[in-house]
């Protein structure tokens, strides 16, 4: 009798290098304490693979596929079902034995965050299926996504990383990113989730000019941020980063567009205009939380609740 299998993958935050990481820039990325889990066990429906996906609000997707050809039998969302089938078929290309001779299966995935929050619902799923199939998650990622893969790298990382692409191949360097003001950093939900692949395509159309100087500076900022200990220096570097990306994209920064009177930095995370922004003020975390709640952004998540910060308890007590 088949024993249940279970795997886990970490969510992510991209602090620097959005867009330009696709062109070789070094990006600072942080794995989260929350992510996604998967449980695979023997099913009760013959040759049917039954799939159920949940997040913190409950079940949001169900589907059934006939094995081994993965013919779709039932789904609650055809677009999601097609994407899932595509990932499973890609995994089979890398491991031809995957999902053959297994009989019926029941698969349950559980996101540990709201799936609209952009913390890595897709990348963690890619990582989980790769673990299940016994294949390299980055190889699977390259088959199904146009993104850089930093998020898949984070799904297996033990801590913050500097991520870059060299000749299309990922370079992953662990870094000791542990700012003493981490307890002051807040994540604010803008409730406007972006499609990462569409943003990548849009950037590709925009970025036909020579970006070598910008890539070099963004890489420098990423590396400086990984070790800077001064709040004002950190704010200055993030603000410069925003200005560089804004000029490349031909867009206003999120701070100048929405939060111009905020005392500190408001940094886009990932695709611009997307899910969360990072805010840091020299006035402290209470000022930041109050400011954004006054702006009717009710979901304000302390960075320290998502990323393990060993120094926070000492600083508070």
C-alpha cells in the first residue's frame, strides 16, 4: 500500500533586481517562513488523479485527470486546470516514469498565505511537483515559465540569496541579510496582483536599449543592501533603486504616485503595481503602519512575521 508523500516549498520576496534580473543583474531575494505544502496519497477513483488546492481562506480549486494521459475529467477553473496539466506534463518530459503505473491518486496542496498575495503560489507549486517527480526544479521552471527563476531558488533556500543569471544559468549565493532595523520594515498590500509572465513580456518590449550601466548599479545596490546596517543608508539605496527602475519602465514610482508624503521609502516588490510594497521609515514601524491604514490599506504585514529575524526578540525586550 502506498504511504502518503509530503513535501514543502518556501514562499519568497524579491527585494531588488526586478525586471533587470532577467538581463543579468544580481537580485536580493528572501525566502519566507510561509510557503506551500503538498500531500500525495492513494486515491479511491481507479485511474483518476484528484487534485484539491487550498489557501488560508479554504479550497479554491479542484480538478480530476485520467491517468496516465492526464485527460481532464473535471475542473472548477479551466485556465488553472490547463496550467496544472502543463506543469505535470513538463515534469513527465524530465522524468518519463512520472505518473505512470501509480493507479489513482489524491493530491492536496495547502498555501500558507492568501494566493493573491504574490508570495510564490506558482513557484512553490513548481518546486513541489519537481520534488514529487524527483527532478531539478530549475529545469522544470525553464520549461513552463519566462521568469528568472529566483522564486524557485528561494523555495529551497535556507536564507536570503543573491540571485543572477549568467548565460541563462542561475547563480545562487547565500548572503547574511539580517538588517538591525528589520523589525521596522512593513509590507503593505496594494490589492492589484500582476501576471508575472505578462510583465516579463512587457519589459522585453521596453528594454531594447543598452542597460549595462543600470544593471551594474542595481547589482551594486543588491550587494550593498545585503550588508548595510544604517537605516538612512538602506532607505537611500532603495529609493535610488526605485528611481532607476522607474526611468527604465517609463513609470512613476509607487511612492510619488500614491504616497508622496510618506517619511521614508516605499519600494515595489516584484512586478511594479503588484501585490505588496515594502515600506521603511526612520520614524519607526508604528508610524508606517498608521500611515498606510490611514490611506485605507488595511493589510499591513510586519516583515519580521514572514522572515525569521533572530535579533527581534532581543531588541524588543
